C-alpha cells in the first residue's frame, strides 16, 4: 500500500453486483465517475483519485479511509499477494516492468484493468498506471461484462483510443472474448491486451473477429514473456508470435519496434490486403450498382457507380470481392423486434464485410454497423404521372369553375342577379305608369347579359338608372368571361401536379396513393417522425400497399394507377428516362438531403483506409465522372430511336435537383 508521502494513483475499483444498472454523471479530472445501483437501492459510489492533487496529512488519511471503504465493499483486489515475500517481490517487479513496457508500447492514456482474484499483481499494475498518470478504471471480472460494455459504449469517453488489459485465468479470458464476440464489442478505437500464465492462443484465435485488435503476453517464468499479435488483413484470422521480452531495469527500452509490431497503424496495416477476397452485400440498383443475379444469393457485377468504387478500392488495396444479395432484397436496418434486415443485417451479422448500394447513412443504422464518410449527396423527390390535358368539351364553364375557392358562388350570384333584375325593372315600370308583363321585363334583362338588344322603352328617369346599373354589370361579367375563356382555349390546361409534400393531402383526397421502398431509410424517415409534415405524410401511407419491395414496381404503379412515389432524385430520374421521361412528373421541391456511404462491420479496422481512398476518389471528381458515364450508357442505349436524339447530350447536370447542389465536392 502506498506510504503517506506517496501520491495515490488515479484509478477506480468496480465490483460486479447482482442486477446492477449504471448511471454516468460526467467527467471529473479526466476520470470517468460512476454510480452503481442495485435493485435493493443500496448504492456503491466508486471513489476516484488523481495524481495532480497535493498531499497533506489530513487529505492522506481521508484518501486511505476511502480506499479502505472501497476495498471492503468490493473484495480486496489491490492487496492480495502470496505469502512468499521473495517470490512476491520478483512477481511485483516483473509485473511493474511489464506494465511500464505495455504503456510505452501503446502510448495509452486510458486503461481498463479487467481482472479476477487469480491475478493479485493487478494492484501493482494499477499503481504503475497511476505513476504514469494514466486514467485507469479497475474492473472485476464478471461473466456478462455489463459494466465494461457500458464503459466502452459510453459517449462520455474522453479519449479516442482506449486499452483493455485482461488479467484473468485462461477460462475467464476466453469467456471475456466470447462476450466480446456475442455483444459485438469490436471497435477500432479499443485495443485488447491479454496477460496470461498459460498459452491459450489457439482457443483465443477461434473467438476473435476482425475489429478486435488483440495482443498480449504469456509468462515464461519470472524473467521473460512471449508476446503475440493479432494479424487481420489476411483472409483467415490468426495470432502470430511477436517475440520475447525481458526486463532491463537499468537500461532504457526502445519500444519503437515493439509498437509497430504490437500496436500497428491501421492505415499502414491495411494498405495491402494481400489478395484477400471480401464479401460485399448489394442489391440490383442501377445506376449505382447493376447486378446479374446468379444461383442462390450470389450475383455478378454489371455496371454502376458503386461498382467503379469497389474496383478502384480493390485495385489500390489489393483485394478482390464477391457479391451477395440479401434474401429479402431490402436495404434494411434495425427493427423493433431486435432483428436487423436487408443489407445492413448481413453486415451486422458478419455475413458480409461491407455493403454498398446507394445506402443512406442514418443514426439507427450506425448502431449496428460502421459507415465510411459520405461519397454522394442527394435529396428525395416526389414522382407522379405527368399531368394530363383537361378535356375541353365543358370549356364554356371553365372561366368561373376553376378550383379556386368561391367559383360556385360566382355562377350563383350571376344567376340570382339575372332573376332579380326582371322583377325590379317591372316594378319600376309599373310605378312609372308602364304596363308590360313581368315575363317580358325578365326576358329583356336576360337578353342584356348575353349581349342582346334590350327592347324595353326607358320612359322614366328611375328606369334609366336601373338600366345603366345593369348594363355596367353585364359589361364587367362579359369582359371577364370572354377574356378568361379565350385564355383557357388558347393555352392547354392540365391537372394539378404534385410538387411538394404539402400537396400530398389534396392528392390523396383526389384518389391518389403514396408509397416508397420497403425497409428503406425513406420509410424510416416517415414512420418514426415525431411530428410535422413527415408525420402527416406517414398518416397518408397505406399499411400494406404503400411499401414496395422493388423501385421498378413503384414506377409501374405511377403509370398504371393514381400513385405518388417517394424516391431518391438521381435514381428516379434515370429510371424515368429509361421508361420515357415525358410520362413522369417530378416535384418542384426536393427534401431530406442525405448522404451515401459504405456500411462496414462494427469496429472494422479497414474503415479508415477506405475513408482515405474514398476522399481521394471524391476530390479527384471520379464519382461524378462515373455518374456521367452511366448516364451516357443510357443515352447510347436509346440512340436507336428518334426520341433519343435529345438525350445524347444528357449529363449529370441535367439530373440535378432544382437547388443545383452537386453530388459532393471536396471533403464537405
């Protein structure tokens, strides 16, 4: 135990408790503080200490008291040593030297010490970490690793790279990595160091998956340790011997070579895959990825933007790939029942290394897979049937029968005024001494509104005043009607198009249905909207018929039925061009800008290298160029018809959104 004039190392002690739940309260002096609460409402608060505080007699006593309380609550892990003092000193010296070596090799500033009661040297390891001013959290082994999982997944971690030092028996060590595999705790930001007294690398190797960066040492007596490292870029996962280490207390240790071996740079490590074959999940979705389906779930690449990206990555990194198609043919993602469907599900279950096929990056999908940076930006649009020209057989009634509010009232007012003016003129004539019948007066008022001669003699001033008022009214009505009718007959009139999300309620009221691709990010956008226009649109969806398994089916429904399809803009416009661009109408307003990325297995260590090359590809303008090439293929395919002559010069600029945003430029 440290003497009173020594600084207390920075560590925390956690003991697994039955049915524990964690509640994190923040960061304090670089060390995560936590509270562990049982169902019995008994609270254990882990004490934290730092090496930056000055010591005094009173503070030393309070700290020793705190350590004593923590040790009583959590079985004494820090001070359990063999009774043989000479052997104890040798083991302590070797453990201390080994820990200093590991800290120098890893350059770690945050370490989780996971130990069981079989490793009394963990106290020495914690002390060395404290002396090196490394933030250290001491965890007692428990089979389900609930506390370690919460720490690794916590958004409060202060550092980008963390190191987990496993100091357990061989059986417990294997169970730890079984839980790592089961709970998908692989991460390129976590390195695992294993300290063992017997060689179980063969069994450990069978449990490791790509993304669990692992290295460790096996004690070979009190004077040496055999180290092994994880080799991942090859097709089969394996552990290789890295050499033997011996402590040299009086000589400085050069750890540069060891660092490159045990904790290699992932960008350098994955610069060459050595001809390895990757499994890539994809759907047939030209122009991004066109496939030829083979037997089973296999597929062969045909053409597309994403095919060019895969070929470029494979040529640079020296790997090949095979394409597989999910059985549900969906893009997929996490579902309420806990399952993961579609392309995302294949990657999440490690059935494929990556998935690429116009996959939108969403927060929900990122909980089960890791995405690269965006390589294409796009928005959603509304696709409906091109508005038809209105039938002109009833054009004489169009000037006052448009869809504007109050159109019926206009015709009603004209009819009421015409019927009323007959009795008014008859009464005025009777008062002036005239004697024409009522029907004659009414008929002459009607003749005036249809621009015919009025035969009533204006004998009195009052009757002349009525005629002036009525003639002026008839002139205004005639001018408005004739001018509007001329415009309607001269310019073709079409049905009201669907240009924005706000037009959808009126379209549904007129018999239209709204739909999108099933198990896609677009469905998730509307389904899980908490409010606003997206939630209103989701309420217009039919629970069965609105969700389509194939975008081709959606374009068929647009032509055959009253149907509005919500789809990504570039894909929709190219598909419409294949079928006949003039048959479709695209909404004037686009919405929900989103990015496409490559979905990688959780913790994929090759993701940084993929991102680096993707950035180079985007900055060089290759993605835009490949998009142009796919469009030109479409133009040449249609060149045999007369209608295709106008398509020969079609470029990506013609298919951009109305906002004019480019696919992606630079690293934005």
